[in-house]
C-alpha cells in the first residue's frame, strides 16, 4: 500500500478540524461532521445512482459522482443540524426567528426552512475544509450529490449535508470527468 493512502483518515480529521474552527455566527456551532466508513462507501454510490435514475434528465451527474465516490480514498460529510435560531430576525430565510421555528418542515433532498445565516456558516465550514485539504495536497471537491444520498441513507443526522471526497493520486479524479 502507498504510505499516503495509509494516512488519509488521519488527514481527513485535520480537514474536519478546519471546518470545526471556521468562524460561526455569534460563535454558535451547529455544524455536524462524519467520515463515511469504508463499508458504507458502496451503499452511498448505489444510492447516488438510484437517485440519478429516479430524478432523470439533468441529474446524470449523480452517476458520475458515484464513480468518484468509489475511487475516493476517504469521504467526509459536513452538514447543518439546525438547533436554535440566532435571534437576529434578519429575514433572509423569509421569516422572523420565532416564525421559522413554527414552520412545518419539508424534506425534499434536504429539510427546511433553515436559517440563512446558519447556511452561510455551513458554506464557510465547507470552504475551510476544502482549503485545508488542498493545503495538505489532497484532491477534493464539494459534492451536493453525496450529501443527498448520505442524508437519505441516514449516514449523518443533519437537515442539509454536503460531501467532501478526498483522493491522493497522481491526477485529480474529480476534474476532467465526463458529464
């Protein structure tokens, strides 16, 4: 085995550290993370292919991304578990903070409505994680498709999830892919 592949799970934890320490509004951290177990990788890829077939035209990228999942050395899930409002009443979500808590939750790919500021926190955490991975010379790409399948399979408890697959190889497997 290549030594760099032996250390990938340890480095994934460093990447997760970057997401954890990324700035959060009012210092309130509702970010949840997990590393996909090797035995769950194939189920994740299968679910992504099923979603592609169910959604049809325009969602072929789920199948392409499923192939990337299989080839990845490690996959990090980063999501938002919306616990409480920030009491800002900014209205970006379309409601006051009190009103958003009273809304019936609707689940499509993800569950909402969600606090827009908390979603920004998730974006900053994802950006920090992707940047840290690149600083460690680990190829990566943030994938919506992984998050949809991971949520469906209940691999992580969150309203919205994104996947950050990691790869250590001579060529970045996440680019120059076919549609």
